[in-house]
């Protein structure tokens, strides 16, 4: 097969894969996101765009190992009853619906920074729904708060979301150096989000009354909880000491498994294997596209738009990244745009700009991030959140947090 035919095939396969993973399942090809990405991987090899060996080498195993390690630790927190207990604790202590909104936003933001946003949403959504139904509170503002704050909080660390994990591996920026810039950004963005939701739902929240739970709090396995948090502290100590992120996280997961002394089957069932398959396959599909040289051609075409000064490059790339993340999804965009960073005046700053904007872009629409979809789908039996129900808050939250986040990031640099 000629080189030009291979390039054309790679582009067609990438576009088909993207269409399947970005939209809802279509009747003629009812595949979910991991299955669609896996189909793209098989097609890249079957049609000769990549050899099997090239496909194996395309997978970023560091990112997958990091995700797996954090998922295992999160699973033990779930089995210890931490999430149920925390939801009950918040409901008992929140004095007003507005205070409950604050607690939820910052709790979700912090947990997402520590445990990966998709995992935090997967575990917190059923609990938030239970808390709101039990407390007889309106679901919409709290579900929006959970989805958006999990995205915003995750920007604070290199383990907060999958695209940050990829950026950490590709950029080689240290965990502490990254968080020193991003923690202030995340806190400011969470406050902006609260202000917008508080104003937007002021009438609903003003008329709401919290019905507090009675009886005993949910059971808590204190030994397992103490063990898991101790290991999590060691893991983050390793992150800050500059140890390998992936193997530090997986070592922490393995250590909990050994010390917990219980059957590991329930733990491994809580690992989101679908997400791991999705990212592994996506690495291969993007590598097939990269071999065509199209990403480099695209960069040369848009490079004049970024300007030459540090400030113009940062701001122009921020909006380009925001748009690209919504058009192509944030992880594929990071994998493609990551190859451009060395061409900018300050590569480290631009890596952080990309981490910021690809994460905040997830709040624009209901399909902007996996975390949003998890929240909306998990709560479907209790409340229907349509596209515009979300977008009327998601659009202003995304625009304002991007502006405030960029101002803080530029000031710190």
C-alpha cells in the first residue's frame, strides 16, 4: 500500500472513531466509547496503518498504570463506607441549602483533585441523589455543582483527571511545581462556580428546607478507612518527592490490597476497566493519525494565530484549546496538541495552559466531559437534565473560570 493511501486511511479511521466516541450510539453501529476506540485500534492495524508492534508502542502505559492505582485506592475508600458516611455528615451539619451547596462544591473539588474526577463522580452521584431526596431538596443545582466542581477541582493536580495524567507524563513537570500553579486556580474557579449557581438558583434555594436524617449514621470501617488514607498520604508524599507518579500510585494500591487482608474481587470489580480500555485504544488511534503528519500541518497552519509573545501565545492557545477540546474531546486534543508544546516561547507555561483549558472546557456542555455524563445518567431516574438545562450554566461557568484561571496562571508566571 502506498504512503498516500495509508495517510488517507488513517485520517478516515480517526474521523470515524471520533464520530463514534463523541456522539450517542447510532442504530447501525451501537458501540459505546471504549468499544468505538477499540474498533479504531483494530482498523489501524488491520488496514496496515500501524504494525502490531507500533500499536503496542503507541500505548502510554504510564497513564494507564496511574489510573489503575488511583482507582484501586478509591475502591477501598468506597468499601470502607467513606462516601456514604461523608454524605450523611454533610447533610447533618449543613445549616442551609446554600451552605450545603458550598460543602458539596468544595468536597467534590477536593476529592476530584485527589481521586480522579470521573471516579469521584461515579461514587458521589448516587450518594448526592440519596442525600437530596432524603433531605427533600431540589436536585438540579446540586447535580450541576457536583459535575462542574469535579471538573474544576481536578485541574489542581496531575492525578485529577486523565488529560492531566497524560500532560504530566509528556511534560515531565513535577507534581509539586504543577500544583503550586494550579491549586490557586482551582480554588478561584470553584468560588466563581458557586457564585454563578448561587445567583442562578437563588429562588429555588431560598424556598428549600433541609430535612435532616434521623437515626444512626451509615456504618464506617474505621480500620480500612485509616489504612487507606494512610496509604493515600504516602502516595501523595511520593508524588511531592518527585517519584514516578504511575508506579507510586500502583504501589499504594497494591499496599492497601495486601494490608487490608480481605477478598480482592469486590475491589477489582470497582475498577473502571472500560475507561482503561478506552484510553489504551485511543493512544493507538491518535498515533495512527500522527503518522500522517496531519497534526504538524495543522500546527503550521494555526501557528500565526498564536502570536510571538508569551502572553499572546498563552491567551490565544487557551481559547483554541477550549474550542478544540469541545470539538475533538479533551484527551484526543491533548495527545495531538502535546506535540506542539516545544515550539512555544515558554513550553512549561503552555503545558499548564493546556491542562487548565482542556479541563475547564469540560463544563461547557453536558457532553463536554465523562464526569458530566456520569452525573446526568446516574441521576436520570430522579431528574432529567437536558442539554440547555446544563448549558445555560455551563457556558458562563466555562467562560468566567477560563478568564479568572488564566489571569491567575499568568500572574503566577
